[in-house]
C-alpha cells in the first residue's frame, strides 16, 4: 500500500460514523441562539477562568486581543427593518479539525475525549493552525503579557499562563473536566451529566449554553442536539463541529 | 486589639465551619499580618493547595443584589460566580459582577488615609495615619452636630442597601442632621412614583417576564441595565425556550436598538418621549375593539377617546397598521406584560409614560397574575425585610438643594460614600463651585474618582469583597429575601469598612452618639440587627440558636421567607389610573432649529453609570452592539451621517444648550435619523489608570430638565447639534464584517432538518453557499 493510500485509509477511519464512540467521552456543546441575548457574561467568565491576558488599548489597536469566546453580531436588513443577530463563537472542537493536520509539531491534536487540545509546550508558533481555522477561534501570543500588580493575585492556579510565541484557544475548560473525571474515577463511576460546566456555560444568564457528553444518549446535550432547529456553523466545510447551534426563531 | 498572626488566623478559619468566611476575625485583628509559612503537613481547612473554598456573599456592582460565590484559593479570590441558591440570579452572573475581582485587586485602590495638601481639586494628597484622620473628622463632626445640623452636616452615599443604610440614617439622626441622601444615576425614581400613584405602593413589583406570552417593552433595556438584568436573563431564556410548544413573543419600542431590542421579535422605533402616547393609542384600540371587559368601560373609552390611531400614528411615527397589530396581539395573548424604562421613563413626561404603560397591563388584566405584574408581599418582620433601597435615594431636585446649601452655608461638612456626583450629574449643577465652598469634604471610597479629587480627607474603605453587609434585593422575587455579605478575603490594605468608620467616629465623638451606636464594628451591628429578625421570625426559622441561624445564612449566602403569603393591601382599581392617565407631551432642552438631534444616552452594560470604567476586563469587553472597546462614540444613523458628510471615526462636537463634548462618530444602522446615541460610562478625568482620559461623558452636557411629577433628572430630554472638528481617530472595535454576506453563520437560512450525524448525509445536505455550484 502506498503512503497516500495508507493516509486515505486512516482518514476514512477517522471520518467513519461512530469514530467518536471509541472516546471515553465525547464532549460537546449546544448553543441555543433563541436564548442567547449577546450579553457577554460568557466572555468575562472565560477571561477570568482561563487567565486570558489584558492586552491593553495598544494591543487592540494592533489586533493582538486574545479571546477564547466572543459574541459575533451580524446586521441584517436596513433601517427601519433591521435585525441584529448574535452568535457566540468559540473553538468548535471539530471532529475533523482543519487545525490538526497542519501542525508540524503535533501541538494540536484530538485527545481521548474528542477534544481538540493545544499542547503549549510543543507549540513553536508557526500559526498554521490559526490560518486553517475557519472559525477564527485561535489567538496567538505575540507578547508575554503581564498583569499590573496586584491583578495577578486573581490568576487561576489551575490554568497555565501562556507565554510569547504560543497559540491558544478554548479548551472547554479542560481543567474542570479533568477535575470531574478525577472525582468520578475515585468514586468508580462515569462523570454525571451536568457535573462539568465550562466557565461560559456556568455563567450564562439565559442558559443558552449547555455542555455535556455526546456519547451519552441521555445527556442534555444529546437530547438538545436532536432539536430540529439544530445546525453546525460552516457545515459545508465538513469539519463536523462538536458545537450544535439551535437557530434563532 | 487581638494579637493574631497569619498562621493563627488561618487556623481559626479552619476551626470555623466551611463557608463562614474569613470575616469573623477581621476588623482590628488583621491589619498587619505577619508573614509565616503555612504548615502544609496538616494544612488548615481552606489552605489545601489546589483546592478551592467557596464563600457566599452579595454582589455590589449594581443595585440588583445578586448572590455571588467567590472561589478562594490560598487566601486569594480567584473567581466570582453566581450563588445557585440565591433566587435573584440562581447561579448566573453578568460581566460587571464577575469583574468584581478587579475592584478588589485593582492597582489603583486607595491604600491609606489621605489629607489634602495642595489646592482643593489639585489632587495633591499626603498619607496620614488612621488615628489622625479619624480624630480630625470626629472633632469636626462633633463641633457641627446639634440643632441646625441639617444645614451643616451632609452625607451623600452611592447605593447602600440593608443595614448600612440604616446605620447611616442612625448616625446622621444622632448628629441632628436630616441631610442624608443616596444618589445613583440609574435609580428608577419615576417607576417608584408611578407605582405609588397607581397602586399606593412605593416599591417595585415583580415583572414576571418568565411566564409571559407577549412582552411589550417600552425602552426598558432589561437584559443589560434595567432593575435586575441577570434575573431578567433567566426569565427571558425561559420565556423563549423553557416551555415546550410555547414561545413568548417580545416587542421592543425604543428610538435606538439596544442589546435588549436586538433580541426582540419586532423593533418599533417611536419618536423619543412619545412612548406613552403610543401606549395610550394601543389602549384606545383595546377598549374600542372590546378587549377590555371591566364594568367601567364607558369611562375608559371616554378617557381614551382622543388617542385615535390617526393622531397617535402621526405623533409617534409608528404606522397605524402596526399599532393595530400590536394592540390586537397584546390583548389576545394571555398573559401579556407591558414594562417601561430607560429613556422612555426618563423624559420630562417619564412618570406619565409609565402610567400609560401600566394602563395596558390593567386593561389586559395582567395585574397580580402569573406572567404579568406580581406585587411583592411585604415581610411581617419590620426589622429588615421592609427595608427598601429607595427610601434614601434622592431625586435630582434634592441634590440641587444640597448643592445650594453647600454653596450658601459656611463651615459645612460633606461626607461622600462611594458616590461620584461630579461624574454622574450634569455640569449645570455646578458641583465644583458648591464643593469649593464646602467647609470640609470627606470621601469614603475605594478609588480616587472625580469627586474624591475634591476631598480634603480621603478615608479608603474595604472593597465589598472585604466587608460585612447585607442586602434586600429590590425588586424582590415574589417573596421576601435578604442576604448577608461577608468578607471573603482578608483586607489587602490598611483600609476600613465604611460601617466601621462610622462606628469608630461615633465612639470618638462620645456622648449620646456613642450610646446610640454602641457596636464595636459593622459585624457586631449586623449581628444585632439579624438577631432581631431571628426573634421576629423565630417561628419559621429552623435553627435552634441564633448562632446556628447566622452560620446557616452565611453558608447559604441568602435567607428567604418562601412560605409567605400573597401581597395584601395593593389596590388594583382603575380609578387611580383613570385620574392619572392624561398624556403630557415631552419637553426638550434646546430649540429644534439650532439643536436638530435628540441625545439618547444609555447606561452601558460594562460600565453601568461609569463605575465599571476602571476595570480592565470591562474596558476590554466589546460593546455588545457595536463591538467597540476602550473608548466612547456617538451613534448616528448612516443616512444622517451621509447627509452631514460624516464617516466613522470623524471627531465630532456634540453640543447641547449647556455644554459640548468631543467624541468620534459611529454609524449605527438601527437608530432613528433624528436621534444620536451615546453610551454612559467613559469620560473620566480621574478614577485610575484604566478609566482616566478615555472617551467622553454624555451626562456632562445634559440640560437640567426634570420630570414634571417626580423631580428626577430627565436625562433623555436634551437636544444637541453636531459639528465636525476636522480631526479623525480610529475607533477600536473587534468586529470583522458586520454582515453575514451569505455565509449563513447565524443559521437564518437553515431549513428545519434534523442534524445528520454521518458524513455521508452531511455531504448530501450540504448548504449551498454563494460561491458553490
């Protein structure tokens, strides 16, 4: 079998339906746009939980902001028949993630839970993954950001502070997942539905964001994903995101 | 003074029950902790490395009174989340509430008492010891108290709820002064007055957005700033998708599409100030079409006779057909709910507008019904639960009177507590002049804000995460609720809690004042107050001793009287309404020829009334509808802008009859052409490194018009003109292209098909984009 055939073979396997079933868990999210008000509570929650830097006015001016979740808003129509639609955008943890095959050092890969993860220690900063990400979910650390003292007292000790030259993005709050899995393992059971909530999900006032295990057919996420309003953003790219959006009515 | 070192401190904490906070040891004991290693061999309970302890307390970032849970690791606050047990926010929290950590750890926190050394307002201060500061103040206060003190001693506070409010009134009573006011820019004075006029209740009812079927909101930006945004968020989610098969409809009437308006099914831009007329037009149609079934139909149809759809449509600019469809839907949907706030409630006819909105609720039968307006039952515990944060709130007219007294009286003393009138009142009030004339200004605060710059003595207070306090959320949630806030971390600096400062002062003044306020600190005072509640409500409290009750409340962060009955005594009769119904046309400052645009200021989500501007997270949080960060802007309809030859980023003079500010233009596609909008919050000339010198403050140029009935500042009643300065700046914003351009990101073109799991099906169901075959 030639190299290209073997790659094709693997690729097919990778894309087979049911591939995710082999994962311990398959974390996913459902975002109900009919509930989302665009209030950005999730944005601040994420910034607090994951030690996202304060990049400053100059940082914004040069496009160096780092956000793992943002609210995109789109205008539709003209005054007075105009609509404003909001959509929270974060790493989609695609099953067929375009960022993964392009990393020369395997800094970004799929873990055993179906998460698209970023290994900061491996990252050499080629930024290929960001270029390939159709959701613009990745941010690059152009600087080693610092916190004016004593704002650094707030930093979450469960999350690494990233340095210059490293790519970063939403992890689905992997530190919370790890903690829940550890607890579950100690008690010899699986993680219960609702036991893990990433910071954004926890804070959402309208409960538009729901997180859980897609391998568990009884989880809230699995049930909501069946909703006829469901869709995946940029589905035509076949990235097969782990995030199902429920369309705004 | 207790002699405790750090290790003992943590040990003692460990001995307490989990969640009862660091606070019960604070006060005098923790001023200068000795740095010692923590014994990790047998670590104290809340110092296990990597394991967090959560403490419940109350958010103080706005007036909603959400319960919060603070994650503390190794003595440091790491994250604020909502308290799931608190009925107001049920575990959820807004961005500003979460940024409370940056109040605590803000680099610009005041750390020591300061005495003015230079000219007043020059910002030159010198650090002095607490003893000196308190003695100076106590001497001064003692000398001024007694008969006639109301003219000489004044206390102006920001929002202070629960027993801090009571402590302030007691303290001022003892001094013989009745000049104790609270001032908050966004306080809904008009809503309280409208409720008093209609229902004889000077309290806020519960707006049951959660269970309503048709929500008609007149300018109430209830998802970002109106009353209790987080609670409304919960309700909104439920209204839309929480009831299988039933999705509530939501219509928003406002001249500029707010975040709340963006979530509405229909946006109705009506001419500013005519919202009440629109409501009366809807009421007219409801009565005419036989939707009102009361026995005083004749009176109503006579009272509403003049508000014909033709007239209303002409004056409000809302199409008659649309008016009819809203009236029909509002009347037919059960239950429906009309609410009003924001600019619609803050024109010169704000109260009259609010009365008109409530007439819709009356006609549709929404009062005291689930999904409509529910009146909060008062508690039968007089000590706490009848407390209302409204009673000390001063409308604009009373603030003017205060400023006048300050300018006229010699040797007066003004105590400021977490209040920044220099930022939150228009320039016409001439606070600076009044302050210059004041005998002495003392500011109890966390930050060097504009008003504190003018102070002679600055007493740095604990942040709310380091203080004791309590709070009764208003509006309530249908049953009486109270919450205690406790210190979650040891104080970072040599600061004192505001309550403690007052009690220390009382002790120094001595005599009757000391006897009336005998408590050693705020915690003791709070405990004595809650002991009264414990006694009054003993029957429904399960705890056998006060101590166990107190610990239980601290642990839960909240205490509620869920078993209480329905609101008695609320008069729901049409008579009150009918007598108040007449529509008043709004007045505007500035002649339409010279000042062609109506200024629409709005309370921003991130900064509230400006208090959040010193929090870097809030500066970096993109404005939800424009995505602008780090700055302010003035919104113009693109057509208006084209007409004036204005592009985004053109620096403009926004000039009212009373002042002008320089601010860049932003072309906002969802604002009425005759209206220009500006967010409130930026434009600080002090207030720390993150806030200072950024953007402009629209409150500055507001004209001094007030509501005819309430005397509250009519902050939506100013006209402005716009001229180009010729300069241009870059507006920092995070959005890319503001349109979807066929990318179908928000899913609006998706037909309702079940999600297909397999890639094969995925391919066959592929959405066809504009560039695909």
